[in-house]
């Protein structure tokens, strides 16, 4: 049994971590840590966990006096960096779900996050929490950084083709995300009265997730991010040119080779039907990422599409998958929920 602590357990990602981990057959949640709600029952903040757990939120100072095998950090950017410094060496595995250690270069971090990194000496010491790309490294990783939700979808759409030299030129990536991506403490712009009915371009240029995708693919990536009315879900549409001599068959073969044995990536290649392209609606609550493409061989234009639940495969589920790999367990343990339809 693996004893874990979840820091930031009162947030949306923290709540998803608890939902997945309290049902995990080989994990004990030894502390659900919250500085806002110490002493309160977890199910008063996460009502979906009623009758599922009797956990009570733990004060951070009390939590720090206990022993764990792993700590999962669902805490805010920049604050997390300080926590990582405190927890490194005290537990076997640190899994960070913030943006603090996704980038390896301090200058790039400052450009995209607007501040100097608090502990630049730790940059580059984290293994990217992307099982499909870093599975072998994750088996022995002591520090793991889970990618951002839109970055995860973009990477899973782009990486197999980039690795095989099938793409050329700049990637123009259009990402759409539900309101839960802003977190539980989101401000006025995410009030229901402001968000309902909106399709708000909140990052026309320079979204930080483009730096993650560029770092891990070696491509020139430009990203636009739009908030849509959905609560959950991410869909990315990447427009890029295929390299000379590449045809539709080569693209399909690349995806099949990359994802043939992957438990949580599904290639969507239907020619007809309502769901012939990746759609986040049917992925809600699941750890799946659906990937598809459209290729116009006349023009050489290639459109890649990926969808996932931003709180699961785009966050907590990916973290649990990484934890399973790190502890030598089947990586699908505790992650079998397939999503709902209709919803």
C-alpha cells in the first residue's frame, strides 16, 4: 500500500485526485491537505465524495509531521516551487501538477509566467509526466511534473508525427477549455453571469502551454486559448503542414505505431457519425485522450485534433497514471471509468 498526501486538496484538481485515489485499491490517502479548511470533512467541499470517504482536511503543518511514500501537489504556481523544495528528500516521490517545473529554462519560465523562478536550481530535475512519451524514465523518477491540460492534448496530437519528421514549419494551435481550468478560486471573469454563453479568447498569443509543447517537440508552436461555456473539457485543433512526400497513410501509420499499446490514447478515425472527430463531451470523468486528424493532400494542409477531460487526463488522472508507473503497478489501476454518453 502506497501512502500519499494530496496538497491543495480543496481545489478542483485536488478533488479529482481524491476521487481517484480513495477508490484506488493500492493507495492510502494519508492526508488531504488544505490551508483553508483544516478540520472540515472533505465531502463538505467535494460533495460527490459523500459516503465514499470519511477523510478530514489536514492542516499543512500537521501534514508535514507525517510520513508518506509520495506527495501530490495541486497547489498554485510559484507557491508550489517552495513546497517542492521543502518536500524533496522527505518523500520518495514528488508529483507536481502546477506549472512550476514544466519548463526547463529559467528565462523561458520568466517570459511565460511573468516572474523569476523561485528555485531555478531545480529546473530540469523533473521528468515530464507524460506516460506515452516518458514511460521508462517515469519508472524511476523521484520528481515528476504533470503537463498542463491543453499542453497534454497538444503533445499527444503532435508528438508522434514530430518524432518521425512528418511535420514542417510552424504549428498554429487553437485550444478551447471549460471553466474548471481556471480553478476553484477564479475571479470575476469566471462568474456564471460573465462566463455563461461566452466564447472568450483569453490568450490570443503567448499562452504558457505553447512553451511546453515547443520544448518537448522541438517545433515552433503558436497557441491561442479560448474559454467556452463547458465546465470540463479541452479540445485542441493544430494546423500544420506535412513534410514533403508525406501522405495520409504515413500519418495514420505514425499514430498507430505510437499508440497501438497505449491504454489511454484512442485514435478516432471514423468517416461518418456525430463523433467522428475527438470530442471532450464523451470523455468527461475519464482518463482517455482521443486523437484524430484530417489531411488535405492537394494543399498539404494537416489538421490534428485532440480532446480530453482537463481535470483527469489533463491533470489528476495523468498524475495517478504516473504514480502507478512509478510504483510498479498496472498503470490503469483506479482509472477504468470510460466516460458517459449521453451527457
